DNA sequence: CTGCCATTTTACCGGC
DNA sequence: GCCGGTAAAATGGCAG
C-alpha cells in the first residue's frame, strides 16, 4: 500500500509540475501579446492617431464578427434542422 | 484643400489599417493562450487536481518572481549609482 | 522648545483627526451612492432591462455634447479612412 | 398588435426614464462627494500635511474596519448555528 | 505628459 | 444553462 501511495504521489508530482509549467508558459506568451499590443498603440499614438478611437473601432469590429459568427451558427442550426446539412 | 485632406486620409488609412490588423492579430493570439490555459486547467481537474490550489501556487510563484526581478532592478540601480556598472 | 513642539503636535493632531474624519464620512456617503446605483440597476434588471445598454445610454448622456460630437466626427473619419463606412 | 406593442414601449419608456434619472442623480451626488474629498485633501496639503500618508492611514483604518465587520459576521453566524440568536 | 491609482468593465467559476 | 459573486484587465483621472 505504501508503495502504491508513494508511486501515486510521485506520478502526481510530475503531472502537477507539467500542469504548472504549461500554464506558466502560456501566461507568459499571453503577457507578451498584451505587451506587443501596448507597443502598437504607443506607435500609433506616436504617429498622431487617437488611441481611444482606434480601440473603439476594434471593439466594434469584434462585436460585428461575433454577431456574424452567431448568425452563421444559427443558420447552420436551421439548415441541420431541415436536413440541409 | 480637399485634395490634401483626401491624401492625408488615404495615407493615414493605410497606417490605420495596419495598426488595427496587427492589434487584432495579437488579440487573437492572446485569446488563444487564454483558451489553452483553460484547457490545461480542465485537464488538470479531470485528473483529480484541485484547480483553485494550482492557481494559488502559480500566483505565488509569479509574486516571488516579480519580487526577485524588482530586487535585481534595485540592485542594478545601486550598482550603477556607485559606478559598478 | 519642548512646550512649543508639544503644542504644535497637539494642534496638528486635532487637524489631522478632523481631516481623516471628514474624508471617511465623505467616502461613506460616496459608497452609499454607489450602492444605491447598484440597487437601481438590479431593479432594472429585474424588470427585464438590459443593464449594459442603460449604462451606455447614461454614459452618452454624461459625455459633454460638443466633445461627443467631436469624437463621433473623428470616429467617422477613421472609419472612412479604412473603408468601414 | 401595434397597440399592444406601443403600450409596452410607452410603459417601458417611463420606467427606463425613471431608472436613468435616478442613476444620474445618484452619480451626481457621488461625484460631489469625490470632489469634496479632493477639497479636504487640498486643504490638508495647504496646511502642510502629507496627503499620501493620510491616504495610507485612511486605507488602513478601512481595512481594519472591514476585517472587524467580517469577524462580527462570522461570530453571528456561529451564534446562530448554536441557537444563540 | 507620463506614470500611478481608483474605478469600471469584463471574464471566470461555482452555485442552483 | 443561467445567474450570482469574485478576480483580472482595461479604462479614466489625477498628482507630480
């Protein structure tokens, strides 16, 4: 029993380590992207653009994209419902 | 006057388009990472780990790392201040 | 000298106490208003209103009309520049 | 159909107007308090106080108060749990 | 005007 | 699956 328990713990430790490292790696990459975005905005500002306005545009474009995706999904649902898959 | 304005807008338009596309690309990559992180946590949970605890560990590790980085920075500052650059 | 110092400290202490109490009182009142606002929104939601939309309306109303018009104009300009008309 | 729709919209319009006006009124009062706080700090600064330090004190006092309230709440919970209501 | 801090908004996670 | 609260991120305002 103690063997099994020890083995389990060891395996779990490896798994846990893997989980933590993968998450940390991904968070780092995520943070890099956030930093890059900041840089782009800084450059935009340096070129005389109004960053607030650009952010509003991007937000609107995202909303449009989301809305379209949603409509596509609904369309697919309808198609499948009438055997148009 | 209208010529100048039009030209400005066109040039700005290219730049603006570039800015927007770069940001959108980066935000997409950022969102992918966030999604991947979610997946890792879901897998961890599926393997019987407590996600809340893992998050706490990662947060602490990050805090430690940040603190160390801060101390390093301060040390460098002091070194430079006394010509130990 | 110690008398003078002591007196000064005492006076400052009274002043300081007054400052702190006034700020704390004001912050409490401020927090009450924030809480009341939350309540109104909760009621609105309970009556089927979309809180996000109401917030957008209030934000627009709050914005200085001239400045809002200016921003709209700039937004349109940017949109036209990238063909998002 | 159009009658019903119109009536619904009218009623909702009244409700919506009420919601918006109440929120706007509360936000105005909230902003007044914020402004008053700024004034107190300005006065404090004019009297030679260090505003940053005062803010730290107030923040700590608030943290203490919150902690105590939390403990009180927990105590009440325990009391109720054993019929000491 | 830049960095910092408060507020607001948004995303996440557990409960029903 | 929605809804409530909670934690992270984005935004805005302010002092220095």
